[in-house]
């Protein structure tokens, strides 16, 4: 655990140092350059710093509340209220993120414990998909990022609910046996190897809170989660600023205004960036003037439901075929839903 924590913090500091020197080098090289080139460098720096400054308060708030819940709220308390009927169960799972406002990094350990306590597979899947989006912190960050377009925040919550509910109903109807989806060791007990893999991907989310419920434990957990998520935010801000500054605007507009090209570009972009759902809205809002509202919505929903690091964590609990099924359903349902929301709410 200590080695992993040191590794996460070392990587975080290396990314910060790389970002700092990138800005310094660009500023140094801008001296003596033509005015147009210097303007590009200034635009890059302003874009990068503004994304970080806007997102950091929500990341800090998110990891602190996540840590409080992780340490003090037992999953057993939640499991007592799980409905038996599938329709109320799906609605309950969609809204469970309001009680557990944690990002996708901390979702898998919680879901693994809930599955062991008897939560049905379809409900666990819905919670994994909807939880990182339908929660008050993500709503607040999205609303702040799109202050001039508040309908984007409503649309994000609504589309996440619709997509998660649809996939939950599909799983309930066609994937009835948990052993077809959940890894064998996980179905019968705790899979030590899978847990180690998931912890390596998303930081320390173990069972420490069962033994230590002190403030220092909360702060330690929050610190680990912040260092884990921070590196993705910095990388995302760097790449976003670089794309918008150095990629020809005509090329971006050609992709961004195409009804389907913009959708697939934003899905791939969100998957590779793997930015936490508490801060991805600030990256998305920087593309608002160049991409369609539907493709921005796709970025906000698809990326929070399935990204690169999230895929690794899903594979630590679920079988490969089941994860591929979830990915296929998301690739189809999220763009279709986004286009529909675009014509109805985002005009």
C-alpha cells in the first residue's frame, strides 16, 4: 500500500513538473517569435491554467465527500434498502449516486462489496454506469462549467439516467445468471488478484475504513484519491489546450460540426483521457463553441461511464465478454440518446 501511494504521488509530481516546464519553455520560446506564434502560446497557457483552476475545487470537494462516505457509511446500510422488483431496483440504482457521490475511481470497490452482499447484477451494473454522473457534485461542476447553457447539466443527468436504465433492463432480461458475467472467484468470494489490480488502477480503496474511522483516515484516503485523479486532470487539460491551440480550427470545426463524426471523436477522446467525472465538464466546455451540443453531451456521459482506466477496473470484477457487452451497448445508446437530446433540449 505504501509503495503504491508513493508511486501515485511520484507520478503525480512528475506530471506536474512536466506541465510546469512545458509552460516555462513555451513562454521562453515565445520571446522573439512572430506575434501570431506568441499569441498561440499565450492561448495555450491561458486554456491550460483556466481548466485546472476551474476544476480543482470540485475535485477536492469530490474526494473529500467520497472519503467521508467511504470511511463512515457501510454498504450494508444501503443493501437493506435494495428493492426486490426490477423497475424500482433500477431507479434506486440510478439514484444511489446521490447517497454515494463518488467518481468512477472509487465505484468498483463499492460495487464489488455490494455484489457480495447480494445486490443483483443488473442493479450493480446500473450503479456503476449512473453513479459517477447522477450525484450532486458532478451536477454542480457541470452546471458551473456550462453557466451559459444550464440545460447541459440537466441533459447530462437525464441521458445518464435513460442510458443506465436501458442497459439495466437489457441485463435483467438477457443476462440472468451472474456466473455468466462475474468472475468465478468474485462470485464465490473475494478475488485477491482482481482487487490488487483494481487498487493499482484507482488507488487505495480497501477495507481500512472498517478498522480506522478517524479524521486522519479520511484525510489519508482523500489524499490518495486526489493524487490518483489529479494526474488525469492535468493530462486532460494539457491535451485539450494543445488540441484547441495548435490544431487548425478548420479541422476541428469539420469534425465538430459533423453530426456523427463529432460523436465518435468525442467518445474516443473521452475514453482515452479518462478524466474524473467531477472535472470533465470543464474540459468539455472548452469545446462548446466548436462541437455540437450532442457531441459534448456524449463526451460527458460516455467518458464517465466507460474510459480506459474504468475498463481495467471493470475487468477486475466482470468477465471480458460482459464488459464488451456493456461497451457495445454504450457505444450505440449514448450517441443515439445524445442526438435525440440535442434536437429536443440543446437547440
